[in-house]
C-alpha cells in the first residue's frame, strides 16, 4: 500500500473516532495526517511527510486549545434557562431573603435578588436567575 493511502486511512479513522468523542482534537490531528498524505502523493520523502504531519498536528491542536479555552467563557451562561421569567408562588419564608417556593409541581429553594426588598404579603414572584437548583427571584 502506498504511503499516501496509509496517511489518509489514519486520518479517516481519526475522523470516525472524533464522531464518538466530540472534542474536535482528533479532527485537528486528522487534518495534519491528511496533508501528510498529500505530501506523500506529491512524492515527498518520509522525513518530509512526518515533519508536515507533526507540524500541522501540533499547530492545529494548539490553535484549537486556545480557541476552546476562550470560547466557553463567552458561551457558558447558565442563565439561558427557560425558567427565567416564570412565576413562582411562596410556600413559606425561611427568613427575610430566603423562601421555599412552589414551581413546576415541586418545592424549590429561592432567594431574593439583592436589590429587592422582601414582601411577606406578596405571594407571586418571578424567576430572575437559576443557580444550580436554586432560584433567584424578584
């Protein structure tokens, strides 16, 4: 089997493995192996093929690492919940800022938004934020 087919076979195997992992790192490595296969098809020496594969695999993984390190801070927002804006009803107040509320057929722990004053006469509140299983209400 020719060298370019071996490089491309390895690249395809990594692409298939990437479908199960979902990390994109195997895809980055497979792109370097595919280019090494092109170098082999063009008649490059084994040293040239290996150098291209090593250089491109390292560069693509490092670029992907830097990109993934910065992107989650921009995308990760736990407050994109469908619960925000929904109405809850007070079951009982635990203190001035915390209460048990009824929402979706269950009781939840809730806390008032810092700038909102408690009103024990008011029974209906809206969800402002969700922090884990804790509701922040206003």
